[in-house]
């Protein structure tokens, strides 16, 4: 069995940059037709030009159900199917003590990161997957498995997304597989404030001694969407360079 997505149609949210862009490219390279979605059309067009292959774009705010419906309809009109949905789009408008967050930014975080994933999955299910089957992949975070006070609400949405993944996997089986990836600290623009000031120090504390790249997550996403993962559902795959093991997991250097 080959790691191929030939003949499949994928829709990736938050696909204009970072992890979403890398996943869209991996899918296109594996033979899938891919609809890229994010908020800004110029960024999408630039991503599509770089990715190549059978791709199209649609601008949509992942937290807006009406715009999500337009994107799903566009995918089916353009490619005739929707086999793989990647709920990658996320936002983190607040960084600081959780106790101090204002309600508008709290609501925005949940609207995009958790409610958005449910809405897009509902739309994909009703429009295509209930009849044809398929695969849903939610991009969570190791933050959903740990405590980081300065991004507590963001991490809360990611923890809830892991639970939603398991719930939907049970409900939509056997025709639709639902899995998640929990990336560690990946060198993306969205996470720049977390890694850029101390990249070398953070990397040195990790068992695999480096931060993640978007391609590291894309490779896992390709596997989970492919037939090689045909007996995997309800699972959250941690891809973090061993960070959750803690610094004590590093072997001491000789000498």
C-alpha cells in the first residue's frame, strides 16, 4: 500500500501559511486535489502558486459559518467531492494571565478554534462525507495536554478540540475517520512570539534538539489522511520533538 492521495479531494483551512500551507502542499504532492482556504485572498493565491498541482482557493473566515458553507460548496463544485477536511485555522488574540482575558477575545478564540472545527465538519459531513465517507483531521496542540498560563484560553480550546475529535470519531464511524495532531513548538509566524526570542535555548532543552518545522506536521497529516492509517480513528498524534517528555529526557553529553 502506497502513501498516496491520488483521486482524493482535500479542503484545508488556514492554508495560506505555516502548517496549513505545508499540509496543502504535502497533499497536492501526493496527488490530491486541494482547496486552500484562509481569510486573505492574496496570501492564498501566493500559496497556490507555490504549491502547484490541482489546487484552488477560496477566502473564508474559519469562524464564520456562512463563509465556511461557501467554501465547502466551492470545493464540491470545483472538484466534485470532499474526501479530506483539515481543520487547521486557529487564532490566539490574547497572551497573558488567563484571569485577565476580556470576553470578546475569549469568544473569538473559541469561535475559531473549537466551534469553527465543529461547523466545518458538520458542513463536510452533510455535503459529502455522510454519503461517501472520508477523513477529518483537527490540528490541536500540545498546549491542549499541558498548562501554559500565558496562553491558557488558547490551550483550553485545543484541549476541547482533542475531546471533540474523539466524540466525532465515535459518532461518524465507520464511514468517516476523525483524528487530531498535537504539534509542539513549530517555527510559524503565529508562534513567533513563543520561539524567536529563545530558539536556541528551547531547542537545546528538547530531546530531539530542534524546534519543529511545518513540514514535520505535514508529514504526519499526510499519513493520517492516507489509507496507511485506515484503522486509526479518535487518535491524537503528538508531534513535538519529544518536548512533553521534559528536559530530563535528554541524554547527558559525554565528558
